[in-house]
């Protein structure tokens, strides 16, 4: 799920101060119920002086900042009350506190077993769940945090696209500007028209499920800070963190915490022996030469036919978007092959117990 630990250096000086905007947005929100007309007028003038009229780029970024700060306030309320407050459809789940398992009653009358990983990764497909009061507070809070962070990240992506294509358009070339515009259009459509974006989301969800539901292997999946810039300019699709020499029932010690490897992954459907893959390699080499904050960037090829990707996605849609997403439609052995390729630079790719557990895990999901 998105987090903001990994920093991607911007190639130019930022033209928008997000910390300053956040403080002013908070002031504006706090004053909305106030009778202090003088203070309201002062804040209104300050907003106009700093960010211009409503149709100006800086003002549009600021208005998105207001929306982000509203979500932050709503998140705090949601955590206090134990349930998401977003005005979205929320699916109902049954929860057995003795077995600590979730059950989803489908529209066709059968019940599907659902894991924590399914619930967390379904956020990426825009699916949300109402968690019962009996659900442990720790997971409930993690889920609420993830839901709101995903919504805040979407708004931040929009801010960054305006920043780079309008405020900083003289400082980037037309190729980058066009890439940002395409990314912005894809975000608006949810990536449904791009096999590459759909499959990237499926792969990230597969890895995230493993990190949530097979915790003993210590796999973590993250996204770069300023996600859209990390993707377009840093060529980082996602970040994998794992413990070296991690054994089953591994006890985390202070020494072990430092023994963590970080892999910055650029992901492609293009085959290794193709001209397109060589072009990607050149792009990765340029990023590593230019950006010294990125120590390593691994280009991974997982060639899958577009028809297979769209086929699984449409199959999932026909089956009422069952919990777990279209990634659960892949055969478990195929998923293991994906994992071996993506993690080939790690010891996990050679860990037979890990690979067996992954296969069994996804076989159960496919059987559901």
C-alpha cells in the first residue's frame, strides 16, 4: 500500500510549497464554522495572493490540498469511531472472532472466505468494506489508514501532475510533459484501458497479499514518495523490501532490522530480447546516472499477453468483482512463476518452502 518513506529527488526545484499550503488549508477549514469574519477575510485574501484565481494552476493545487486536509480530519474521526466515513458503497462482511476469519456473502448466495490481504488490496480496485465491531482494533486501524492514504495519494498525484505540466512546464521536455498527461488521463479512467497498468496493479496486489497474509517471510511492498514522479521520472513502479537470510519463525532483533534489502522495481510486459526492453534499459541507465538518491533500479520483464490480462479483468467483473481482485483469477502455478521472476534477485526466489506456501495460498483463493 502507499507509504511515504522512500524519497525520490525532484530534478528541479519545487514550484509549490506543500507544507505552507497544508497549514493554510487547515486554517481555512477550521474557520468554516467560525463567526470571525475578519479572520475569514484575511485567510481568503492570503489564499488569493498566494495561489491566484480558481482556474490558476497554483489555486487548483491548493484546492486539492484542502480536499486532502479534509480527508486527514475525516481519517482521525474514522479511527476514533472504528469505521471509514467516505461517501462510497461499503460491502458487508461476516466476521468470526473465534477463528478470526472474514466471510463475504455473495449476490449468488454462496459465501467466500476473505483474507486481510484481500481486503487491503481491494482498496486498489476501489472496493471498500464495513468491518464488524468484533474485528481486532489493530487490523481495523490499519485498514482505515490504508483506505484514507489511498484517497490522499490520488489527490497528491493530481497535484503533482499540475505542478510538473503547468507550473514547471518550461523545466521539463515535451516527452515528459506528454507522459504526465497520459498518466493523468489513465488515473482518471482507473487504468482500465491499459494492459500494462492493470497488470502492474495485479502484480503489486499479489505481492501485497503475500506481505499481509504470509508475514513470516518478511516481504514488504511500498511505493515511492511523490508516486507519480517516482514512476514517470524515477522509473520506480514499486519498492520491495525483504530480510536477508530470513528463516521461518524468524525473531526480529535490533540487529536483524538492519539486515534489510531494498529493491526499486521498474516493471514491464516487454520481453527481454525485444527492442522495447532495450529502450527501457537505456531509460533506467539514464535515471541511475542522473538521480544519485536511487542506488539501484531493477528492470523486470514478465511478458503476459494483453488478452490474458484483460480476460482475467473482465472475468472478475462478470463475477460481481468478488473480493481479492482479478489477480486471484491467475492459476497459482503461474503466480509462482511471476514471483520467481520478480524476486529473482532475492533469496526468497530460491526458498522452496516460501514458493510452496505461495502456491497453496493462491490455490485456496482460486478454489473459492
